[in-house]
C-alpha cells in the first residue's frame, strides 16, 4: 500500500485525460474550459465551424460592397473611405471598428487554419496503411474531398489579394484610397484576372461543402429541415462567388474600365 | 459462373501482406458472398494452400462480424447490406473482385481479412451503457416514451458495430458508430441521467483510436443499417453541452 498521496476516491477521469494531464506541466493542467474543449478533435470542429461562419459573414459583406464598382468610381471609393475611417463613427473613434474587424478576422483565420492542420495530422495517423486498391466513393463529393486543397488555394489567394489591394506591392501605380483605379489597374492584366477567378472558384467549392458541413459540426440538425442546409450552402456559394467573379469578368470584358 | 478474386493475404499483424489471385469456379448466383469464399477455401484446402481467413458469425446481417472492403466499397456494391447478405447475383461471369480488410489505426489487421475491432469495445466500456441498481426488473411501460423518440432511438440502436463507417471514412473516423451508441441511450429517459458524462467519455475514448469527422457522409452511405449522420450532429450537440455544463465529465 502506498501512503498519503493516493486520492481517497477512484479517479473519475478517462484514461486519455489522466494520461494527458500527467504529461503536461502544472501550469497547463489548470487551463480554462475553452482550451480543454479545443484540445479535443470535436472541439476543433466547432472552432472550424464558428470561424467559418465569421469568414462567411465577412466575405458576403465584402462581395456586396464590391458591387458598388458597377455604380460609379466615386461610389466605391467613398464606400472604401467610409469602411476605413467612419465605420461606427462617432460611436467609436476613427479606424477602431476597422481594426476590430481586422483582429477578429485574423484570429478566425489563424484558428481555422490551425484546427485544419491539427485535424489533418490526426486523420493521417488514423489510417497509417492506406487502401491498396482505389476507393469507390458513394457519397463523398469533389468539394468534400478537396477541402484541404481549396483551403490552401484560398489562403495563398488572401495573401496575394492583400499584397495587391491593401499593401499595393503588386498593383501597378497603386494609390491608397483609389479603390476603383486600383481594381481596374490590377484586373486589367488577364493573368491576374484569371487568377482571381480561379481562386474564387476554389473558394466557392470550399464554401459548397463548408457552409453545409458547419451545421453538422455545430450540431444543428432537425431532420425535417435538414435538406435546407444543402440549399443554403449551394445558394451561398453560388451567390457569393458569382458576385465576386463578376468584377474581374467585367474588367476583362471591358464593362468596367 | 467463374470469377477471379484478388484477396489480401497477411500472415500476422506485423507481416507486410500482399494480394494473391485465385479463381472461383462453379459459383452459383444464389450463393452469398461468404458462401462463395467458403467454396474458394474448400478448393484452397484441397490444393494445400492455407484458406483465406475472414470473420463471420450469424450470416444474417445482424452480428456485424463479416465486413470487408470489396472493390473499394465497405460491404461491397449493394447499399444497406452487410457482406454476408450480399449475393453473387450481383456479379456476372468473368468478373474480377478485389477484397481488402478494413484499414484504420484503430482496426489493426490480425490475419488476412480479419481485423481487431476491440477499439469499439473500449468506446462502449467508457459509457455505452445505462447504470442500473440491482433488483427486480421494472414493469414494462413504467416510463412513458414518445413513439417518435422510441423509433429514433431504435434507428440508432440498429448499429451492429461492423466498423464499415470507419472503413469507409476517408479519415478513419468512428463518428457514426460512436454517435449511434451515444444517441440510442441519450434520447431515452433511462439514458438521460448519464447523458453528458456518457458523451464526453465516449468521444474522448473514440478520439484515442480514430480520426476526425469531415462530414463527407461516406459512413452513412456505407452503413449496412443506413444509420443517419443526424446522430453525429446530435452527439456534437451533447458533447458541447457536456463541456459547458458544471456537472459534466
């Protein structure tokens, strides 16, 4: 019999929890419930879904704003100015809302990518020996099976897009604040325009699965209404990507110049 | 009819394994898939070759022993059917059939087509039961259960634990099995007192052995009992509650 260190009752934690807590230093052991939740794969799926919803809300607003390019150069330039300087002003000082949104988006993107990476590692380990013959998938569609690849394409695109329109590195004759001019200057190059269109199609494929999948991950399921989840995801992907692609297409076709 | 089989042969868990090809002659269309394998094994024994090891028991689609990967599909080409209920009338003369064991870290191959599915037992042990005090059996219908709820719980309870969901999942995830085993109890009044502890423990055990769900629905399409992924959403919801509640595990 060992002496005083033994707890009086049987440990109610699962073996995994016992093992996990035994290996980690004391400071980490008393982490918050949020960290504990994120440590589980299922918790990571919740984080992917919630950060996905944040991203979807953002890109939908982004797409609506882009359409102002079809009204007039002044319209979209004034809209850009308002977003940067006057959003929620005078409730908040200038640029505070802008930076608030930026920080939320950066945090969401980092978490989304980290969760995706961690889950991919888990899933690779879960099948160390692959099937030796080709799989005959019944239900897994193209979008579902290419989430990692469309995700990487979108991630690279976000980097390019910021360098193009926010930092101006790749934008010929970049003028901060001249949204219309910068858009036309960049998208007049057919290679750039085709790259934007391709990346947006990848985003659309990503959304086609993601906007449906998030309901499952968040546990939003009412059998009578579940077919509407598919309708929503398809409509969201088509409308959002249609709106985005209309801009480079219009520049390519000379409608916007 | 005459068929060519490409069967995974592996002598032991540590053996690398390889495909061997055999001819299955004089196969009747009325045979089940397993009876076809039985006949091939009779021939192999007669030829002095070690017979193909495969797991089977009830041969009526309720025990969950017999799952194998047939031409890249769990339990073969017919939907909603375990391997034992697949019949050779699905095939025609001259067909080639490839047979592989389930492949997942949680299901190590023991020999040929037989895998060790005891990881499922670990999941059940961690919460797939209702704790009841000893004593006389309670009267039937003592606890009212709405018919719709009982039906849905029974839909989950049709899971035979064959492992096709894991085998079919591109991520080797056991979400559908675990969700069925959690939900069949969590939906009913008898299972409700331990609901949150159950889901937390069973999910945590599941994650020790298996991958993570990406909602591709391959499990649902491969399940011989056609169990719905709605139960996975239900499990996700219960798991979140268990993590938020003050008395959860």
